[in-house]
């Protein structure tokens, strides 16, 4: 898959040649469509691909995918899904007469990945399938499925929905893509679901805690947690309880004690075909930190249940210092909701820039302690934005994501 992508884009295989390779892509500007109507419509079957990951039949590649629990590293699967999603989009937009595509297709969003198996076996072949399921003017939704071979038959492991965007050869401006025409009632339903997914994302983003105050019910939830942590034994003169006197309820953990951090130096080895850091690599590193955060918190092996709402806000350049922060932000029974914040640090001007926020839902082998936000903030109830990064807000955001996942699965 990755070799085919290099052929389609004309990417260099050596880091020292990358500048020249990108310069050569500039000439492809003339192949871009001026209007979407100028491009031939395509059906869903035109972009359909099947790819085999031969873990069973080619043992020599197995170790790259193996984790210490003798199952498949899910971070590697994230990398493969990202590459396959891009190739599916290039298949949808290919021009028969042109071996090289003028488009720069990049991952904009991982909408959701839902798993139906706890364990992915390291010694059985895996099959990925996928196709473009919805198209806008310059964006494409891709649905992918992963199955694993057992007793001579492939059984489902996960379903994934990615959103890709097309840009010009230099990856600077949006570019039009071929329209998608459903060809059966089933495809009509899939296309309508893609349109619904787009509207759902807009609605979820509009109601974001960074833009709108929490609901009355959410305010009550946080206030109840706050009241439950006040230490009534620390009352001052007259028995007045101090807002600063806090105690941790039984079987609970302060949110500030439920985090891990890591740093990555972004080497050329991890670059994509456009000489930025490969989105799949970012997802793998974020997942592995999220898994470690959940493992540390629950004191047992966590299993990934769902990945959702990964927005790629800005590209990561080669040579960047990538800072990842994993935070347990919500728990319920044996479920752990982890948020991983990714940012790059520019050592020249000492600035930090957010690149991604990842949301992972894990299931632990046993019931986990309740995570409790400590920072509450007097302004919080009246002005959500003033406390947008408080632990209470992270808790509510995690609760929202968890509720959406549970509804989905």
C-alpha cells in the first residue's frame, strides 16, 4: 500500500531528495480541475480495495505487529488504516491517463473506530476492505473494515470511518474531487449516513464546551462531585466549610494524579509521502500513551473499545519536538476514557501549538476507581470559557464522549 502511494505521488524514498521531489510536484498544478463538475462521477465500487496483512502466512513480518501480551499492537493497525484510507481516496480520484496524481490527499479526521473483538491474534491473516462512502466538494469519507481469518473464514474485528481532504500538489489549498454517485438502495443509505455523520460532527462541535456553557444537568453533576469532596471536618470558626478543604472520596483518584506524558523527536523515518510526520505514526504514539495511562490507572491490562473524534488540526514537521499528554478524564465501572493532547514545541520561539486531541475508550479487566476532578473554579458555573481547561470541563467532555460511544456500540 505504501509503495503504491509513493508511486502515485512521486515521493522520494531518500530524505535528501525530498526537496527536489516536492519541487517536481508543482508542475502537476495544470492537471487540477477548475470545477467539480469537470470531473467524472465515480461509484463506490470504483474505490473498493481489499488488502491482506499476512501475519499467518508470512511469520517474518509478525514481530513488527506483536505486543508483550502475544496479540497484535493496535497502534500498528491505526497506521495501516491511515495508509489504506489515503490509497482508497487516490483510487477514487485517479485519472487513467496520468500515472501521478496532482492531489495531495491527507487525513483530516478519524470519525470513529469501533472494535467488536478484544484480542487481535498475531498468527492469523488479517484482511482490510474499504471504499469511499461519501463525497463533498473537496473531502471524502472512507469506510474501512478489518477481519481476521479463523477456521478458514474471516470474522469482523473493527469498523472505521475516516475523513480525508484533497489539496493541491503543494498541499496548500483545497482541490476538487470526483463526485460520488450511489448505484443501489444500499449505497443510497450509506451515502445518507455519510451526510448524517457530517451534520452530527457539526452539531457536536457547535455544542463543544469551548463554545457553549455546560447544560444544567452537567453543572449539577460537577457541583455534586465538588460538594462530595468538601472536607466538613476542616470547618473554621462557626463551622464554616472552606472551599479549599477537600478530601478524596473512597475508591477514587484525583484527576491530577491520573496522567502520563511523553516526548518524541520527529525523525525523517516517520515522514509521509508529503514529507510531514505520518498521521498514522502520531496515532500510534498517542494510542500507546493512552493505553499506558489506562493501564497505570486501572492496574490491569486495558482493551481498546473505541477511538473517536481525532481531528488533525495542523501538520507536524520533521524535526519537531512532539509533546504528548495522556489524561484519564472519565471512568464508569470498568471503562476508562482517556484524552491524549498532542502539541509541537518550537524551540526557536518557545511556542507550543496543538496538533491533535485523541479520544480513546478502554475497558479494564476489573472495575476501576472513580476519577475525580479537583479544580472547580468559582467562575465556572457562570462562564464556561473562563475555565475551559479546568479538570471539571475535561471530566464533562470525557463523559460526553463516553456516552456517545456507548450509544454507538
